[in-house]
C-alpha cells in the first residue's frame, strides 16, 4: 500500500481525474463528506491510501515519510525545499512566479532600496540574490496585490495564472521568474524501501500525462 | 528568584525508561559488533576547533554547526559529525600505526536545525572509518559492516549503492563549460533535494537527455545495470565504475544480501566530498536515511594526507525509535533490614554473576 498526500482544492480535482484514468477506483474521493482519509483500490496495482492536506503540509508529510508520495504545486516545493525526490511533472495546475508592480513603472530605476511583498519569502530571496540585489522582503498572507496599492511595497512576487487580478488592480508583470505546475514528489526512504510499488505508480501516472 | 526552566531547548529531548534503554541496547549491540569485526574504538571530545569542519569538502551546512569561542577567542564547534574528528586523530596520534586503520566510534553529534521541523539537534551516531586500505577490499569490508549494522537494528532494511564518479565519467566528452556542469549537477541532484533548481537552460541534447535519464537509474541492480550500460557505452571510465559496482553487488548477493540492495546511479553530489562508492541505508518506519557513507579520499587530502578512506555513520537515535524495547525484569531487593539487607543483595548479585 502507498500513502499519498494530495493538495486540497484545484490540484486535488485534477489529480483525482488522473488517478481515475490510471484505473484507480476513486469513488470514495468523489463522495468525501467530512473524511480526511480515503482508499483507492486498483485491479492490478497496490491500493492507495489518500490524505487531503494543505500544500505546505503535503511537503511536511512526505519529508517525514508519514506519506510515501505527495502531489503538490512547484510553487510550494520551491518555497519549502526539503529532502525528497521530485519525479514527475503532472502537467496541470500551470502558472508562473512573477515579479509584478504598478503599471508603467520602471522597477529597476534608481538606487532606492526596494521593498517586496510576497507569500513566498524564500523564492523571493533567492531570485533577488541571483540578481545581486538585496531588498526588503515583507511576508503577506492574504491578497499580496494590496501591498503596492497601499504603498507598503514597490512590487510583489506572486504566482500569476492569467494576470487578470493584476490588471484589475492596475498592476502588471515586470518579469517572469519560474514556471509552475503540479509535481509528484516521493519520500527518499520510500523510494528505496517500496521501490517496486513507487515505480509502478509513477509509470502508471506518466502513461496518462501528455508530453 | 526566577523559576528554573523545566524543559529542554528546541531539538533536544530527555529519553525516559524504554526510550533510554532502547538506544543504549542498540548502541551496545553495535559497539560489540564492530569490535568483533576488528574495529578499534576511539572517542573524541564534544568540543572541537571549528576549523576541523571548515575544510574544502564542507559537507555539513555551515548554518547548522553550533559554534562559539573558547577563552582564547578561537572558534570552537559542538561536533556536527564524527568523521572529521576521527580522521584528525588517525592522521595525528595514530599516524605511525600499521595500515589500514579500522576505527569505530559511538558518540552524539549536534546540529542546529530550524525549529518546528521535528528534527533532532542531538543524535547518537555510531560508525566506522577505514583509513589507508586497498580500495576494493576496504570498500567491501565497509559495506559488509554497514549491512550488519542495518540488520542488527531489527527492521526491514535496504542499502542503496551509487558511485560519486559516475556522473563525471559520463560527461567527459560532452564539451560542457564548468558553469554548465555545475548547473547540470545541481539540476540532477535537485531531484533528490526538492526543487532548488529552477529550469535547466541547456541546449546540449546529450546533457538534457542525461538530466532526464540519470535520476531514473534507481532500483534493483539487475534492472538498473543494463540501462546504465547503455549510457556508459563508449565511455571507459563509466564502464569501469559499472564493472566495479556489478562485482560488488554480485558478491554481496552471493553472500545473501541481494534483496537488500538498491542501486542509485542518480546520486550526483554538489559538494565534492565522496570520491568513490557512496551508500545509504534505510529502515522501515524512518522517513530518511539512517546510515550514510562512502569513500572520501579528498577529506584526508585536506588534512595533508594522501591516504584513502571510507566509512559510514549510523543514526542510532532514529533506528532505536522504530524498535521499542521493554525494560528487563529487575531483582526485587529490600534494604529495610540494615546490614543483613546488604549481604542478601550481595548474594543475589553474586549468584547472577555466576549465571552470566
């Protein structure tokens, strides 16, 4: 049996569809109620036990080996880091990390110390370190777009899908930082101790993912 | 007066009754095992000069080392690892001893981890270091000791084998710049350490396909070796490494450890620490490697020696946790009857001594 941590919400929906395509019986997941733990049998492969969790927790569970496999966005992986294998790009949940700010402004103009608001301080720190720039990073939990509007920051680093939230608030993307999509991660010990089961699962998934 | 803190700092813990016993029992068992296998014990101080760990092959992240100054203003560290101190002793106090030196140790290491990650700052680590022996023979002895160590801990286990030189031997004729090699290295190793690499900006088709193929070379030796042979075609260095690994695997298989072996040729190190065979051990119930080791000749070069060495460290603290032990029954002794009680107690102990 493999234990899988699945990120709740949009990724969950697509992932459950994908598991269905692979031949897993996802009936329990389609009728959840208040349960947090689900079983997905398969006619030939090991059955899956699935937990639904928030993105950060998916990484925590996989890193500690309480779950063998996790399905989580690359944004969270890049922010949290950690020791695990990242084996598969699942191809859905596509968006990107971008630097954005008030429309029409030249972000890099002048030598003034810049303030950046973000939910992803580690990604932001690494990005600016790569540019040999040090800037002030302010961690925001809710709508990051508010920060430059209210004058708290010069720009934001956030995930952008279509860019419509930015446009509606008078902001625009300055630079794309990195592409994001849902990934399949594997605990490093499970990769060895349950090598056959993990490989079968990954192969089943990759057959259903268009290149 | 302030109330004294009644709890321990983040990352540390008290071990009470069964937990304390389980750790000590496993430690004793392994210590005996190493002595039986011909290793000699050494102990080093908890405090070392920071420079002992601050060499070119800095395999321990600097921010995780507990450091402070001594009364001369010199930087000292709570030892974050046992290998460097053991090598320090081997190359100084033991430099005139006959080679190879087979050394074993069991003592805690300290790491300053981030809070709230359930990581331990103090770990009881035992292990062996084999210094100055012939390569295949010493590696085999070390691997056998590692397998015995995993076996002694009483859980289902796997030993993963790789080679630090395989990646370099594959890319010899790729005509990549040093920066590109560094990028490729961190891209492939990021597969094992969670997404630090952004994207691989590389046009060399051979490098791109290597980045895809290498991390997949992980599984039982009979499955992985044929595929690795395809990659190694026309590259004698890589072929030689595969020959060595194949010989090692088949010897260990013949000795009955076949089902416990996993080959992982996707091990690519970003820090130039290991120089030959690398291996890690996993126990059912522990989500990370409990044993980790390999051949590390560069480290000795950093200490000014041209000797080769290999060894491993084993995390007793984590291994003991998955094998809880009951305390053994004690002998009821009463001390109510003054000097007679003492004589009674002595008689009981003498009788037990004879039974041993």
